[in-house]
C-alpha cells in the first residue's frame, strides 16, 4: 500500500496476436450519467516523452508512473512474483490499471472493447458502449463469483456492475477497470479517474507485439522493505517474502 510522499525508437513488431489483451472476463462497467469529457487530447493519460508539467508525485512501477494522493491507496498485484497490474483503491471503490503495447499505426481500444463485450455476453453478463471522460468506454454487469472463481447460484447469482475505460497512446494502450460504487456513481469515480488521467506510460523503445503487457516492477518503497526483511543468506524470493512488503497484494 502506498500513499503520496511529500517530495517530489525502435519500430515495434506489428504482428497481431490471436490472444486478447488481458482476461476480458476479469474487467468491465455500468449505467449512470457521467462527468463531461475532458477537453483536448492532451488531458491525460500521458506518454513519458511528453509528461505533464506538474509537481504531482508518482509511484514508479516501470511502465507506469502512477499518481497517488492522501485519499487513494496504490496496491501492486503480483502473480508468480511478477507485477501484473496496479490497483488504485478509494474507499469501497477500486480501479485496476493495465498497460499494453500497441501498433504505431493504429489504436486497439475499439477492437478490444468489442472483444470484451462479446466475451461478457457469452458468460451471462451484459455490456453496453457509452461515452465517458476519455471517449468511448464500456459499461457492463458480470455474474458474481465466489472465492473459487465459480459463478454463484440462486439469489447470490446477481450481476455486479463494472466499468471499462481505455486510452490509445503512441504505441501503447492503457485500460482501467472500475469496480464498487465507482462503477455506477460518477462522483465516487472522480478521484480514480483523475488518477488514471494523471498516469504516465513509459512505453520504451523495445519491439513488442501488440497486446503484450508492458512490464511492471515493484516500486522502490516495496523493494527496500523486502531487502530489509531478507535473511542473511536468502534463497530465491518466495511468496511469503513478497507479502512482507507494504501491502503488496498477491492475486491468482
């Protein structure tokens, strides 16, 4: 868990992958009037070659520089000792952020949006396109699942609201998934969307196939905590060692 601190081109491989950008069944959105779209294409998110001229502190996750405030917590999602996503938490609401490589010549949000909608409908959910602060987005409802990941039955089998937002950048695509009250309430979503807008994407010059996830890393705060907690002769990092850091969430 991280809060704000007081201080402050090679051509990519444009071969299209068959697999989808991330797991579309794990992300989605809702219904409600939304705030007016932000003015201008340079309102964020930002590319690292043209970062915003502000003094906002950001946590360095490698491919993502994520702004945090006193009201929002940043949790790093780890799978098999690899950072796979950043999750911003604001009370009972959350927004998971993923960054992917994209072709130089075109964006991929439109096709990814359609694929997510098709997948959600096939699994018993609903998905409708809508206009939002970042342009086209997806508002959806997905079947609730239990701790084992299986759909709940009976009265528990209600649809949970989710909301996808996405932005195509220069050779990258950034996707946000809002859950909790922020999925339906624009006021609850405002701070999370502001953080999404303030995120800086570090694409890098290396060639990557479209839809490859941009590599993330643990922030310096977590690395320092892990190193301080290591034994004198540490073995390879284990899940237990990873969990000793400041609220690093392990997902499966």
